[in-house]
């Protein structure tokens, strides 16, 4: 699994994609996002609150095994990345807003990700697993 394609090619490809997306943006795009923060606040609320709650509901509804449920909660609590930014560009979305959300959510995830994962571990596997 430690092939040169994964170790070298993937980071280079992600870097090229992000560089290409950045060429399309200007500082005015980010100023526009800062001047009208309502969309960013709503999107952050959805990413930080609604997405983990929906994921929790799906884990309960489908009766997932504890490890899979905690893994899904980990994914739901993780910030977006290059692929989300690329899809935003391909579907003519607001790339500046998407990149801003990714940056803000990546900083906030330092706090929220451990909280959500530890709560998931405590709920789905009390006493057997410990994260941290």
C-alpha cells in the first residue's frame, strides 16, 4: 500500500487541483464572503451540528456495529477538503465560500472532532473503547 503513486502522486495531484482552483479566485471573492457571512454561518452550523446529528440518527436507524458507527461519526465530524472544493467549482458553486468554510471548519475541528468522536465512543461502546 506504500506505493509511490499514493505517497507522491496523490499529494501532488491534490496540490495541482487546489492551485488550479485558486487561480480562479481573487481577494474580492473572499471579501464578499466576509461581508455577507450569513451563508457561511448557516453552512458551518449544518456542518458542525446537523451533519453529525443526521449521521447519529442513521447509525441508530440501521443498527450499525459500534466500530462502524464511531467511524461514521468520525467522518461526519471531519471537515471537507479538496474534493468538495473541486465539486463546487465543477458545478459552478461559490468556490470562495467553500474554501473559506473548509479553512474555518478545519480550525474548529481541532475542538469539535475529539468531542464528537468521544461522545460516539461513549454511546456506542461504553467502557470498551477509549479515544485520546
